[in-house]
């Protein structure tokens, strides 16, 4: 029994995409991190806003998502595909009946049945963690908006108090 061509194609595609995803993340971190360190040593706020890492914020987040989420899922798929490519060609001993599976197929099924639950746990954790981050950020933004609203209200009250004496003093002198 030889390895099916579709399995080899899936394995090579998964390997190539896995390497490309991590190289993209490595490239972004290699280009951006020295710039962040250089900007952090400058105590000028304008240079922080002019820094490329502020403008490339979406690329950095994309590289992070690729490396952590997609890269981890691809790595899990890579391990499963590798087990199938490695163990599927292992033949049955000649004394076994034809209706039983070979040791290679059993090993590949075992690795798949172990990795699939880990993949599901990873996906559930990633979704939960991302939702927690978004919820925290939303709550924080809401608090900041409330603080700005309170500051605006206080400023308006102070402005009205400041105008009240000038109106009454001008009314006293015709």
C-alpha cells in the first residue's frame, strides 16, 4: 500500500502554508520590534504617533493572528497529516485476515483521535479568550466615554456658573 497522492498534496500544502504564516509573523516582528524599541527610548510624544508601528497596527495584529491562531491550527493539522503519511503505508502482517486494519492505519487513527479534541479545546479557548478581550476593551471604552461625558457636563456647569455673575453684574449697570 502506498501513500495516496491526495494525502501527500494535503501534507505538502499544509507544510508550505504553515511555514509561510510563521515567516510572515517573523518578518513583521523583525521589522517592527526594533522600531518600537527605538521609539520607546525617545521621550517625544510626536515621534510615537509618527512611528510606523502605529500606522502598521493592522499588519501587526494580522501577523499575531496568523502566527498564534492559524499557525497553531495548521500545526495540529500538520501533526495529523504527518502521522497519516508516515503510518498509512505500513502493511498488515501476512498472517492477519484482510478484514482488519493495519497497524499503520490504527496508528494514524489514534493520532487523529487524540489531536481532534485538542484542536477543539484550542478553538473554544481562543474564542473565549478573544471574547473576553473584546468585552474588556468595550467596557473600558464605555468607562472612558462616561468619564468624558462627566467632564463635559462639569465643564458646561462651570461655564454656566462663570456666565451667571457677568450677566447679573451687567444687568445692574444700565
